[in-house]
C-alpha cells in the first residue's frame, strides 16, 4: 500500500500521539462520543443485517459504542500502530480491524449499507474519501460523519495560532469543514437526501457537573440562525 505525502504525515502524527487525545479524555469528551453514537443509531438504524464500514476508527472510542447494534462492522484506520492496538483491544469482539487508506479503499463497489466516521474527513482529501464512500455503498445506503466546524471560534483560533495548534494536538495538514461547502460537495458527488447540520456546543473541557446545563443551552443555540453556525461540530448524513 502506497500513500501520498499528506497521508504519510497523518500516519506519523497518529503513531506518536497518545492513545486518547486530550479532548476525549475528559467527562465532556466522553459524553460527546456518547451523543454522537446516539445520533448515528437514530439516523442509520443499523442492526444485525447491516454491513457497516467505519473509516478513521482511531483507537475505537466510537467503535465500542456501536457494537451493541450487532451489525457486521469493519473498522479501518490508516495508521498500522492504531489498528494493531484495536485488534488486541477488541480481540474478543465480533469486529474486524484493517489498515486502509480512505482515499483508496480496497473494498468492492456496492458492498456496505453504511459508511461512517468521527472527525476523519478533515484529516484527508475529503472529496476523494467521500467519492470512495459513495462507491462502496449499496444503492440506498447512507453515510454518517461528524466533523469539526471551521466557523467555531475555538477551532479557528486553534488552527491558525501555532502554540494553540500544538496544545490541541492538531496535525500539520489538519483543517476543519464548513457546512455549506460540505453540502455542495455531497451534491456534486451524487448523494441525495443530504442533511448537514450544526451541532454540539459542549466543549471537551466543560466541568462534569456543568455538562447537563451546557447541553441544554447547546440544544437551544443549535436552533438559532447565525448563532448555530459557530457550533463545535457538523453532523453529516446523506444517501446514495
């Protein structure tokens, strides 16, 4: 398997990154993963008859939250060290882990009911990866991603101020996405029933006791025009 320079940089970055990055270690970070898995299950309605491909699985924070669906899950990541760790961690679970480049998947066309990923598209060539998602999906299959929102002030500052970028453990090529641009790209590729919405005002550093209150406020902010555009994340859903 050969990789371009950007992918090689990502492999090097995640090979040396701690197993769980700072934003996932906290109570709020874990709650954000819980919330994402709930939205995924609600939108994608996976069950034991569905074949699911997860790309950019990392160390399995999202993966472990969807195992109870009993779907046939293949979880992939481009970093060999990460995949090896997951194969060991999930060795007693009914799931396969593979090293895969999301820009050039090895799977046959029309072979999955769902393709999903958490915070992966902003690490890769999003257009190439989404085209590959479209290719491997069965007709009527769907994609589900959550991605950092470039219009969020914290993310925007983190990407553009070197010392903050380092503190937030961003890779050299990492960026973030904009809702309208994602919608346009999905339409260009051929997806239908496109749904990209602003979501998540829960910062990973939120104190545990404050999480319920911030979540309630966030649900309100997600419905306010203009304000919602600076949410922390985007939820991306579309159908082939």
